[in-house]
């Protein structure tokens, strides 16, 4: 196959290069936005679970605490000891729910890894062409 020289001028080539770089940057920004949006959506779900765990723990504290304390007092336990025992039990349940949600949040990788990879590939390509 014979080499066919490009008939475009140097100015046209630089103009095309400038336009292509602009397009590449816009595409990378769009990719980063899409990737971060998906990761933020997952993180939002985990935060919602964390909030739900806190609400459930609080509801449990309000609904069960009084009845359990009264039950223990009726069984002969001092009121302060009954309240302490019930409070510690419900607080530990809430802590377990919150800990699970925090672990799930920490497991999420919020960095735009696909965008970082394509930028590395682009800069690698650019350095190879120089």
C-alpha cells in the first residue's frame, strides 16, 4: 500500500487537533460525571440504610424501653438497673445496624476509576506519539 500524503495544511491539522482535544476533554468530563453519579447513587442508598437503622433503633428505644423496664421492675429489679439494661440492649442493636451501613459505605470506591484509566491511556498515547 502506497503512502498518500495528507493534502491539508499545517494550520488545518492543528485546528483539527485542537478540536479533537476539546472533544476528548468533554467526553472525559461526561464519563466522570456519569461514573460519579452512579457511585453517588449507591452511596446514597447506603446512607439511607444508615438513617433507617438509626430510626429503627430510636423507635425500638421508645416503644420497647418503657415496657421492658416496667416488666423488669415488676419482676423485682430496681428501676435504675432495669432502665440501664434495656438501654444498653437497644443501643447495641442500633450500633450493629449503623456499623453494617458504615462498612458498606467504606467498601464503596467513590473514585472515578474508569475516567482515571482512560485519562492514563490518553496521556500514554500522547507520550508515544511525541
